[in-house]
C-alpha cells in the first residue's frame, strides 16, 4: 500500500507522540492499542491495526521498568509493526507476521532507549549549570530538547521504514518461509500468555481468584457477547464493593485488617 505525503507526515507525527509519551506517560500514546489504532486511522487500515494493537497490548502487559532493568520498547514495536502491516497491504492476513516482527523490534529498541537516556544525563548537567545562573529559559529548553529526543527515537525509525517503501516491505514478508512465520507467530502467542500471567501474578490474591475463575469460565461460553461479559464484570465489581463495605462495617469481619473481603471469607 502506497501512502500519500499527508499520511506519511501523520504517521511520523504519531510515532513522535508515541516516543514522547514513552517518557511522559500522560496520554498513553505509546501503548500499542493506541499507537497502532492511530496509525490505522490515518492510513485507512483501521481494523487490521486495531487488531494488531490489541494483540500487542496483551504482550506489553508484562513489560515494566523494574529498578535498573529496562522493559522492551512497546512504542517502537507498535509503530514499526503497524507501519509494516500497512505497507504490506495484506490486511488482517499480515497481522501474524507483523506481531512476529514486533517482538524482536521491541528488544532492539532497548538500545535506542539506552542511548537516549545516556545522552539525557548530559542534558541534566546543562540544566544544573543553567539553574545555578538562574537562567530558567535554558532549563526549559534542555527539558524540551530531552523530551523531543525521545520522540525522535521512534519517529526516525518510522520515517526510515516509510522511506523503504511498500515494495521492499512486501517482498521481505513474502520471502519469509512458512516455518519462520509460523514459529514466530507461535512464539508471539506464548509471549502474550506469559505477559498476561505476569500481570495476574502481581494482582492476584485469594480474594480476587474466585472472580477471575468465574470470568475465565464465562469467557469460554461462546454464546455470551462482549457486552454480556462486560455486564457480568460490572455486576461482579459491585458485589465485591458490597462485600468490602460489609467487612469494613464490622458485620462480617475485622475492618482493621486492611482486607475486609478476606476477613469475611475467613470468618465464613
């Protein structure tokens, strides 16, 4: 699929916003579900990019910066894979290949992240020197420059992929052997499961496991639509809140434990 000049500019702008939000984390443009959807919106491939973003979002659930460990770059993975999907012209048929490419790109993006953060340390010294002189305009300049550098971290690779063009991208995807694409697709699916399991492991307690089990079983019933599942989820949330208030009032357990629902279950 060939893009117009306006579409190319908008895609690069979305990539820039994704890079900036990877640091600011205010409007979440770096999240796969948002970045891929925006690229699909400006390129006219909304449905495939939305599916791609949703799948990548499940993978990125388990990615987090912990201490000195830097998580894979979700912004670069989202933007690059969405652009490759659009340029390939395969639509929904190319989602599996795009996902297979996204995971290695996310890991490779760590290098760009480390480079940008290393450079940013020099900016901090420049701001310290300007602050000692009381020159707050210079402090603001270096602050904006550091943020823009994070945006260019994603925008430049996006522009390079767009400069390659649809033809080479399509030829690259078509030249990939079936065993490679299938293997990468299976590996990407396993990463989704691992990422979701990590999130569950961090959030799970004995009080919420019953709700998770109920939702997991109901999700397997094909006759229930997403709207029905959403209604059931809201109902379960209201039940949880009602039990929490009951435990906090002293009717079912000790409200000082910090876990009123757990007190109800223990006393029961």
